[in-house]
C-alpha cells in the first residue's frame, strides 16, 4: 500500500514541476483506458495456473450480486451526501468502484496467496463491465458530452472486448496460451498501474492543500467506501450462502480505495476532477490502515 501511494506522490511532484498535466494527462488517460488496461485484463487470465473450477462460477455470481447492490447504492445514496447535484455522479462512482485492478491484486496475493490473484481477476470481470457502462453513466450524468444519450458502443470498447475474452479463457480453461502472446500483454498491462497512479498524483498537484484535506462529504464517502459497504456486502453475501473463501476474497476486493478510473474518466469526458481526486487521495491514504483492520476482523470472524 505504501509503495503504491509513493507513486502517487511522484506524480504529484512531477505535476508541480511541469512534467505532467494538461493535454499530456488526457492523452495518457486515453492510452491507459484503450490499450494498457485491456492488456492488464487479458494478462490476468494468463498466469499459467488454472484456478479451482469450483470457485469460478460462485465468484462470478457473487460479483454480479455485489455490483447490483452497489449500483443501487451509487444512484440512491449520493443525494443525501451532498447539496451539489453535479457531484452526485462522482460520489456514486466513488461508492461503487474500488481500485480492484491496480491495488486489489497485490493485496489479495499477500493475504490469500499468489494463486488467489486469478480469483480476483474473475471478480474483476464484472467490475470492468460495470466501470465502462454504469461508471460512465455516473461520470457523464447519464449522457455523453454534447447532450447525446449514453452510447452502446461503450459495450464494444477495447476494455470490454478484453473482459469478454477473459471470461472465455476462464470458462473454457484455456491454459496453453503461447508466451509470445501472454508476455507482451503482461508487459503492456504492467504500464497501467504506475501510469494511472501518476495521473492521480498529477491531478492532485492542481489542488490546494486545503482542498486535498477534503470536507465532510469526502470523509462521509470515505467511511462508506472503506468500511460500511465492505462490511455490508460481507454480511449480505454470507447470508446468501456463499463459501467463506469466496466471501472473504470478494470483501477484500470491495474494500479497496476509490478506483483511479474515476479521475481518468473525468479527464476523458471533461468533468471536474476536484471531488474524485480528493476522495481518491483520502481513501488511498486511509486504506493503509483500514485494509489491515478489515482483514484482521475477517480472520477473527472466520476463526470463531
């Protein structure tokens, strides 16, 4: 967590020094969304070790249930957290989407072992689908820039095509993908994490210190994002009868700080990045404490 946060700091310094910012950030955001992110999604299913088939369908199902609940939360709750109608969409995005692809994988690996990265990738399939459909609607205010309704072509964007292919790889247990395909995808996908975090840091460099410290809305959103929603999802999915292993991995993934795609999508569609940058900064900072506490709590519950 500290290592990833350090990259954000580098982006902040680079933004202050003029190496990042403006058009460069926007172009880098497009590169991340359309090229490096799809490569990361595909490479996550090419680890060389197939997961236990018994967990694949439950993971997909629990993820569908989770994001159905979070979608309802994202559209209903923000109106009670702010008086600024223009911030409701970004608040909803912050509540719904955690940093699964960038921070979820290393955290899951450190807790459950390296083989669990694939399970996190299975969960990330539904997350990816939701980010570029529901997430885009939240950021753009239910319409594209210029007043046009949400375009279905988002469903056929490169990140979504990558998600579809990943689901096929998982479903058909394709484990013989040649290295000349998987290795370049892995190398390109590895650009995603530092590039996205540098963009976050650069966006922060445009904010005043007072703004970066946040406000009541930011901290209320942070509390919900890092604690209330993960615990609520944990108890709901436990009641629904999912296995403790599946529930635990899903809960840890949901407990990640706000997804960096929020800032990237705001830049792409010309939306104000102030709130999303503030809440991303605060949740990333506090997650260094909340994630270990959550894991400790899960261990206590599972051992009693």
